[in-house]
C-alpha cells in the first residue's frame, strides 16, 4: 500500500512539474513575408509574394509585390529606408523615394502607376543570425487612369512585413 502511494505521489509530482514547464518561445521566422491590401475596397489576397533588395540605388532600396490568382499585382518600392518611421510620398516623379503600381492583368495595357499616396516604414529589425533585416510598413495609393478600365484604382489599408537578405 505504501509503495502504491509513493508511486502515485511520484507520478502526480512528475505530471505537475511537466505541465508547469513553459515551452521555449520560438523566434518568428524572418523568411515568412506578409503582404496585404484592399483594391477598391475588396481584400487583395496574394498567393505569391516577391521581395527584391535593389542594387540600382546608392542607398538601401527594396521592391515588394504580391500577385493574386487573377494575375493582379500590387507593388511598392522604397529607397533609403534604413531607419524606421520613414514616410515618403508616392507620386509619378518618385522624387521622395517611393513608388507604387497596380497591374490588373498580364501585359502593358494593364499597368498603372501610383499617382498619389504614401508609404511609411514602421519598423526595421536587423536579424544578425541571418545577416538580413525585417522591414515592416504601410501604404496606400491611387493609380492613374487605365486604357482597358478607365477608372483609377484605390489601393488602401496596405501593409507588409518582409525579410530582406543582405
């Protein structure tokens, strides 16, 4: 009887200790990119997200775009983003360091530049163990009028969190 009580007590003690142990929290996977927006008020759900660190500018720059199942593409471009809390105006001159566009199908007739809007970098995290950085931000813009569809598009509530390898 005494052996049974001791065994039961030992089992319950081990169970309590194991249940009370906290599992280690895994760091977020920096290679998982997130990108979302609304196109004329309808959620844009990309099934492909692409990220490119641009070597064409003297300051740090990146391109990020999402493509959905209908081959529509929302793209934003930012240069000189090295610090968080940077905001830039999207216009056709790209003078502030930001640009954007929307493609509603495949081909040049479906391409539309962003003519007004803004892009804000909210966070830049250096990831030392991968030698890269995670850049997060928000955007919204209105496109120029199109050839196929004459009305401009409003891209709103855009947000992204992307990993940029060095």
